[in-house]
C-alpha cells in the first residue's frame, strides 16, 4: 500500500526538527504490542476473516478492468490482487468484522493499486492520475450484493 499524508504545517514541522535534534526519535519508541500478540492477530486475520467468492470475483474484475484500460501500459499483477484481499481482511478486522465487504475493496483500491499502475505515453503527457483511472473503474465495475457472513 502507498499512503500519502501530505506536508505538515509550519508549527508541526518545526516540532519535528526539534524532536530530531537529539537523534532519531523512532529509536526511542517502545512496542505497544508483543511480537507474539501481533502474530496472533495476523493468524486471526488470515484464518477467520472471510472473503466471499463474490468479493474475490469483484477484486479480480477490478484488476482485469485496470489491466485492459486504454490509458495503462501495465495494470495490477496477481500479487496486487492478493495484497488487496489481505489489506481488505485487515481493514475488516479493524472495523470489527470477520468478513470483507465490497465497500472495503472500494475504500482500499486507491492505496493498494495506484502505485502499481503504469500509464501509457499519451496518458502521461495529459497528466492523467492513476487514482482517477481507479475511480472510473470502480464506478463501472458492478459491486456484488453480499449477505452478512
């Protein structure tokens, strides 16, 4: 996934500089969860958060539409669809569910897919944004109607 936080405001950036005067503050951070507990959460997500076949098909349909988009030279790989499924499972867990919804896929499509797309030359010249292509495909590909797991 690629997430963009933008630039900090002036005051926050000044605080960031001050925090780095004595070294990198990340080296002083303490764990908030043990490695063992983190692995338990990972196992739970991988074994207990369901992805219905219809939602799996939805992920593939989005990826195939991106792969065939006329403004792209390269779309998301099969590895990207796996990353999407796993990101959606983790998101569902964070949201307190043990199942993935089509809305989870819609929400995560930009951060999971955008940096994996390569625009063709014409799209680059026109400064097309991969995010816009993803939005277009999400709007065009019908989402499945799923029942609560």
